[in-house]
C-alpha cells in the first residue's frame, strides 16, 4: 500500500502550521523540501533567509522552517527599527 495519502496529509498539515507561507513536498529522492511562497526582500536575504529549505525528515524540516521564520521575524523587526 502506498504512503502517498499519509505523506500528502503530512505536507498539508505542515503548510497549515506555518500559515501557508511555505509550500512543502516530499521529493522522489525521499527528501523533504519547503519553498517560501513570498519573495524575500534584500534585508531578509542579508539576514540569512533562504527561499528553499531541504531536510531528511519532516521533523527536521519543521526545525529548519522555524529557524527561517525566526530570521524572517528578526529581519522584519530590523526593517521597522
């Protein structure tokens, strides 16, 4: 039996957990990927934000997305300062 429905639900759950700001999928190579759906500003890129994140597991992907979310928040607060 295929794991595809379960993996699709996992990706949808993770996308929802991050407010739809990231598109998430499992590649044919078995790696989890996330793509930031909005274009990054120069300030966000300078702060270390990246448009794509890759991980070996869904939980590792969550950690990496959260790290990016933290960078995005910091870049945004610096922009307002």
